[in-house]
C-alpha cells in the first residue's frame, strides 16, 4: 500500500507562509484520495484538507478555507499543502493521509507528521 512521509514544517511568524509536502511511496498513488490532518498539543487530531485521487475534488475545514490550498502531483507521487496567512492557532503537527476515498481518510495510512509552529 501507499506509505507517506511529510516534510516542510517549520517555525514562522503570524501571517507567514509555509508549504508542506507529502512524499508517497507506492505504484498506485494516483488511485488514492489524499488529505492533511493536524494535531495541536492536548487536542484531538482534526481534519484540514483533502483531495480526490484525480485532484478534481477538494475539501477544506472551515478554519482554513481561503488560507490553505491542497494540491497533488501524481507524476511525482507528492501531495502539497500551501499555507498562507498563518495564525498561532495553526500551530500543530501536520499529518498526511492516504485512503481509498475522501470519506475514509481518517482510517487510512498516516505519516509521522511535520511540526508547524506559528509565533505571535
């Protein structure tokens, strides 16, 4: 199955930007729905964004709409999350996930996460 490794996290000031990458291994990457989740200290993991296998359908959490953009490059087996206008509340470990559909992403394969810290 698909295995994912996140990268691109870091520490940025408020209103800064970051682009996260998720490198996926597996010959069937293009058949998987992909998504991003995050978990802040002391909180449950929450949905951030998702995209269908073709990239034709995208979904976003209300908290990131208009600020984050999810995209994928199936030729490179890579998922991206462009994060703009970052807020301290965006501080969390961000995880990449792969599953058969957007609806089942929370039960799919997860990476180790990449830390994002947004300072005030």
